[in-house]
C-alpha cells in the first residue's frame, strides 16, 4: 500500500522486502570498500549514526561543514559504485510516488546501533531540490520524526520497519526530519542494527 504522510511524501510498506538479499549484498559490497565510520559534525560532535556512501557523490561532514564529495576522505578513493539493485528499487519507488525518471547519483548509507539517533535537520546540500529522496529501511524498526518547514513545527512520528521505503519530494523535500533513539529489538536477519540508505540527486 501507499501511505501518504505529506502532500508529496509516501511510505511504501514492505516495498523492499522481496529485494532484501540483493540489497544486503549491496551493503556488504559497499562497506567492504568504504567502511562504516562515525563522522564529526561542524559543531564538534561525533555522530551516533555510522555512515558510508556509494554512487558518484557521497555526503560527508567534518569540522569544516557538510558537503558532497566524489572521493571518500577515509580511503582516498572514489565511493563504491551504486549497486544495481539500489538504483532499480529507487526508480520503481519514485515512480510509485509520482516521480518518474528519477536518476540518483548519490546514496548515503546509515547504520544505527541501539541508542543511535538523528536530530532534526533539513537535507539541503543537494543541488537539485526538484528530485525526490528515496529512503530504504532494513533491520530494527525506528520512529521517524516528520516535521515542517520550520524547526519549531510539531513533528509527526512515523514508525518505519524492515523493508519499508519512503519517498519525499516536491513541497515536502525540505521539511525538517530526524530519527528518535533506536531501541534494541534485535532483528532476525540483521541483529541489533538498523540500516537506512537514501538515494539522492546531489550533483
Ligand atoms: C534515516 N536519514 O532514517 C533518514 C532517512 C539522512 C536522513 O534523514 O539525512 O541521512 S531520509 C529522511 C528524509 C530525507 C529527505 C527529506 C526528508 C526526510 N523529509 O522531507 O522529511 O536514516
Ligand atoms: Fe536527512
């Protein structure tokens, strides 16, 4: 089913379930080349979420700020290729949500261990806000915070489960959002972790 959470945002429950094996294989291929790491924020904090990237552009943060880069600062090499299964799924999900012809060139892969969280923020380092963002959740469930255009707007809580895909676009693209601290409820396949990857058009 297609659950509408905003004028141009949809949760596609279980949309990724049939592709779980290929997607997890893709995550393993990516992390073998560009390992998980905890990055520093410009404010001097270490992120509780571990991350890596694949595709042409990768999102990074350090003392100097947030940006997209073609080279992984940890390995000095380009980010790993975008797995074909990621791209196919993202295009199909975007189409389902009314965004035909989505061609992602960046994929941020996040890993949450118990207690990890993402505080309210906007995603605005991408060059093209007309393209949607497609997010795929695997492993432990999480409560997603879906706010408004202003940080102070009240945020809705949307539970996200293994296999769920969310598409944000258009007027919802710059809304504040975050993830509440993830509870330890080990997943049969992934154990005590939640993996979320987001396909974007960044360049
Ligand atoms: C996550 N990741 O569950 C979330 C899913 C991130 C991030 O927020 O930046 O890595 S993506 C949620 C998202 C992306 C773009 C726009 C909106 C939500 N939105 O308008 O609410 O790890
Ligand atoms: Fe975000």
